[in-house]
C-alpha cells in the first residue's frame, strides 16, 4: 500500500514510545513536525537529532494536556499552523488502580488527556484541513477499547477514541480527510513502566515493536479502514472480544478472580 505524504504533523506524547517513533518515521519522509509532551528536554533532544539527520523543521511545545492553559497553548499553535495536515493524538497513560478505590484524580486526568485533549485538538485542526480537502487525524486508542478486563477508565476512554474516530470519519466521508483509530496491543514503550505494570511477567510472543506498530498505522492512512489493529495476535484477540459468540466468554472470564488477577498485572 502506498504511503500518503504529509507536509506538517503535530504529535502529542512525542517524548517517548509510539509518539517518538511516529516523529522518527515522519521525519524520514520529510514531514515537518511539532512535538508536544511534558518532558521538554526529551523533546529538544529528539528534535535536534531528527532535524540534523533528516533536514526537517521541528518545533517543540512542552505542554501538560491535563492542564487547561497548556491545552489552550496547543490549540493556539494548531490554529496558527495553516499547513498542518496530520494530527496524531497519541499522548496517554495506563492506570493500575481500581476505579472504586482510586480518589487521586487519575480518572479525571485520563478523561482530560485521552478524551478532552483528543476532542479539542481535533476540532482545532479540522478547519484548515477542510479548506484544503487534505489531512488526517490519528487517534491512538488500544485493543483495551474492546475489553472488559483492562481497567475501567483506561478501557472506557480508549473506547471513546474508537467511536469518536468512527463517527467523525462518517461525518467527513466526502471531504478527502482521513480519520484513524489505532488500536495497538502490548507494545514495547515506557507505558507499562509509567503505569507500574510488570511487563516482564508477560511472554515475549504477545509484544510488538513500536517501529512496526507505527509503520502499520502510517501505511493504513491510504486505505479505507478507520479501526487499525496491528498484528495477527491482536487482530484475533479483538475478533474474540467483539464477536457475539465469544464475547459472552470474555465477560465470564472478566468476572473470574484468577483471570482478573492476571489481567490486572498485564493487559492495559
Ligand atoms: N505500549 C502499549 O502497550 C500500548 C498499547 C495500547 C495503546 N497504547 C497507547 O499508546 C499511546 C502512547 O503510549 P506509549 O505506549 O508510547 O507510552 P509511553 O512511552 O509512556 O508514552 C506516552 C507519551 O504520552 C505523554 N503524556 C502522558 N501524559 C501526558 C500529559 N498529561 N500531557 C502531555 N503528554 C503526556 C508522555 O510524555 P511526557 O511524560 O513527557 O508528558 C509520553 O510521550 C498511549 O495513548 C497509550 O494509551 C499503548
């Protein structure tokens, strides 16, 4: 499948993992970048490396997307960048606490970063893309969007990203714009370390490399599908979780103490 070319991309969560990999692969094809995350030093180092290696223009914009003023800064940057033709809503984090036990504001932060930032940044990016009849939005969701075992807030905010993308693509069907909900499974990044999940307890066969996940996502922008699940094992798992006959089994499993225990420490 031929890969679309993009002039300028804004990537949230570009300081590590999938966001950093999107930045690298897009820089390699000559796309100018705006990199957003909280860790300024990491963004600066990435920007210097990529602009030196590939000659692209890179701006860094440190921002905490759970903070209104910072989110507003990113909105402003998007509105001022009339040649922005790719927005990647990738910033995110996992949780390991149970919803009924957690009261530290993690649920609200997750809604702000996964739901509110995705919504507001997408709305800011669309007008100039619509004028040019060209552009794409990638929302990095997760296979957890389909699972009753992956954390109440994490799964539900990721499910929002999937349905938001599906419905938005329907609304935009005749505009030339493309919306993607990327649904990775376990991928080697800093995600599990940040969430306090013991990644080493999960067998290697279930993991993918960030490089492969991003390659699949970018290639799929020239196809028709909205929901992209990278990797055969993740596709099978998603089928199992969505198929009416096996869905009941997944629900039964989600209520078994032993299975919940394994899931609590792995699938996010
Ligand atoms: N890795 C997996 O197994 C997996 C599976 C399915 C889906 N995903 C999804 O993939 C996306 C990227 O995660 P990753 O795996 O690449 O993990 P990661 O290496 O931990 O990267 C997460 C990125 O999000 C940024 N971020 C987190 N909170 C933020 C905030 N409040 N404001 C701004 N930026 C914030 C982090 O930057 P700073 O800390 O510098 O702010 C970092 O750049 C997430 O949406 C995640 O849910 C990951």
